[in-house]
């Protein structure tokens, strides 16, 4: 079941919400949430339920075992290994088998295991749980609480990757009020609008560009690359808004996942703004344990390379994801090395952006856009065709011209609207209108109108799945 589906919007969540608000105690509400999360997951892919249950069970047993001083490190290693083996078997086994067959000329059979929905997200949650339990000297959470943590239905499909500490505190002490629920609903509708009205529309431009192959010209290639960058941002940040808003309606606070990443002036700044929960996960559970920057700049660059390599692999079993991760890793490592070399300069100069703010924005957008071309491509051949067209195919192509002429006006409106929406205009307006009650009231009226507009758009084009649901 998808958050944007008619089944979820008009049956599952309204009915579940009424039952949730009707139940008086937090304990009963937690039980209802757990049941709802498992039902939600079953509609998406019931075959993944045993994997989800096993992941939660391993985490629970590991957390309890770490309450004993002896053998805690071994328990940690075993629990993390089990989680990684589950992830590897379902997500990467066929990829590595096919790669081995191609490299060595073998004919090893492929397993074709069904990929459990959200396995990358709930595996990282489970690993975070056991690592935090190890650091805290154990965890007393029961199986039901751990299972609810890893399967919480607003986050199970595409995150954000919440930490167990704040989540567990809210299981036993959260307040649910009408004002909070109304604000959560408004946030949910905003994300729904991002998905339907921007990501869903600019997808047509990106799909048309990537489908042209050798017939691409530079004009269509660049527009397609920018369109996909907008599609991915508004699709994924839209899901995050929906998840955050939905959790708020249930009384839960969820970490933010995006902070206007396209205004970043460096790749390091970009990753502080893009998929924030994943970036912080890699920093806390991989980069710092590897040594971070405590063992010299050379080791820090290697650690960054490892982090981004695994970040790319986390996104999918494809060489394009690995190359995308390495692409960001190279620029992040270079920026880190240059920043370390500038530390000897006066403080006011060392804090300045490496290339100046304006040029830094251009550089970052160029690196990110090229990276997303690699990310979007079906294989390295298609990525090469797209990049070659962007920088060499300056003569108009008849096929590309026809594709350009077929772009609908609604797609162009979404394209330019997405560019404006990528800028922090809303926070600026909020700051300028703070304390004016009519603005808050008007925002709810606009949210209702936006929801109606989304339903009209969905009626015409249908409900499309979120991009990150495949990860």
C-alpha cells in the first residue's frame, strides 16, 4: 500500500485515525499502531513480513543480551552480520552473481528472491538499534516496541530513518492535540502536492529525455537532467513531508530529511541538506567508527570514499548507483582535503566557501546534476549517452526536437515551479509574517485547495509510486 494510493487516502488512514483517536490509552494506541503497520506492510508485500519479524526479533534479543557485560562485542558483531546478510541476500545476491558470471564466464543460477519493501530502511534502523544498545550497555525494549520501531508505517517505505531513543520515549509519553493534528495534516498535503503536481509532471520530461538514447541533443539532455533532479527532490522530499505530517497526526515527532539542498554551495553542504537521516546514519554508524578524521587527512579521505561507495550501493544493486556514490565521494574528499589545508589561514578566510558563494552554487549544482544523470540511468551505457549529449551534441536532433515539442504546458509549469520551490521562499515568508493569525488560517484554506487540486491531478494521471520505494 502506498501513501498516495486511493486505498490509503480514503480508507486505511481515515478509518485507522478514527480508531486511534477513539482509543484512550497510549498502550492500546501503540498496539493499534503495530497492527496497522503490519497490515500496511502486508498490502505492500506480504512476503516480506517474515524478514521484518526476523529483523525485529534479532534486534530485540541482541539488545537484551547486551545487558550482560560479557560477550557484548560478539553479540553486536553477530546481530549486525545477520542484518547485513538479510539485506545482502535479498537485495544484492543476484547482482553479485550476475557480475561474477560476466567476469569469469560462469553460469551460476540467479536466486530471484522477492525484494522486501523498505528493507534498506528497516535494516538500517535495526543496525542503529543494536549499535545504540551496545553503546548504552543493553536495551530493555520488548519485541512489540522494537517491531513497531522498525515497521512504523509512515516511515517503513522510504524513511526518514528515525533513531530508537526519541521514538521509544514517545511510545510512553506523547501528547496528541487537535492543533498538532491539523499542522500534521497540512504538512501531509504539502508533500502530496510536491509528489503529484511537481514530481509527477516533470517526470514526463525526464522520461522523454532518457528514452531518446543516441538521438539526444544537448538541449533536451540538459532539460531532462534538470527535470530528473527536480523529480527526485520533490518526489522524495514530498514523501518525507507526508511521513512527518502523518506521524505528527499520531503524536510523533519525526526528524527532518531535507533542508533545501539545491541552495548548497559545496558537496559537503549538499549532504547536510539532502536525505539528512541517511547522511547522519552513515556518519554516526560508519564514518566515525572507521576513525572519521581523527587519524589524519589521508585516512579521512579514504573513510569518506568508503562511506559514499556504500551509500551508492545502499541505493540499489546496479553499477550506476556505485558510480554515483563514488562520484560524490571524490568531490567530498577533495573538499575535505582543501578545507583541512585552509585551516592555517585566518579564521574569517578559512570559513569562506571554497569557490565563493555564487560560483560554489554553480559548481555544486553541476556536480549534483551530473551525478543524478548517472543515478537515473538504467545502465552505464545510457549514462554515457546522456552525459555525452549534454556536453557534445550541440546540433539539434529531429527526434529530440519532436520530444521537446510534445512536452505538455503542465510539465513546463511544474518544471519552473519546481525551480522556484527549491528555493527557501516559504521559510522567508513565514519569518516575515510571523505572529499574523490570518496567515495561519489562510494556510489551511490553501492546503484544502491544494488537496482538491491533487485529487484532480490524480484522477487524470493515476497514482504513481514513490521513487525511493524501490530502495
